[in-house]
C-alpha cells in the first residue's frame, strides 16, 4: 500500500470514528457483542438436521447441517 493510500485510509478511519464511534468500534472488534441469536440459529439448524436425518430426509438434513456449519464459520469459530 502506498503512502498516499495509507493517509487516505487513516483519514477515513478517523472521520468514521468521529461521526459513528459505535460503528467504528464494532468494525474494529469484528464481532457483535451479543452472539446469542447466531448461536441459537446454529442450535436450531443442528437439531433440525439431526431430526431430519432420523426421519430419512437426507438432502434437507445435510442442507440444514451445512447451513448451521456456515453460520458457525461466519461467527469466526474454527474446528482446530
């Protein structure tokens, strides 16, 4: 990144921090403060996927479990 681009980025960041401090801090943190909704959605899709597996609907079950996994990855959870 060139020096001019760094100055422009710094200016944009400082203006954002001045005008919208809440948004700026949320962007710096990278994650919402209350992750309850996303964890609840992961739980619901996981339970639904397991239930559908027991009922024999393999396609929708895999879709539900996959969507739950995608939500976990979007939250920043890793399986390491």
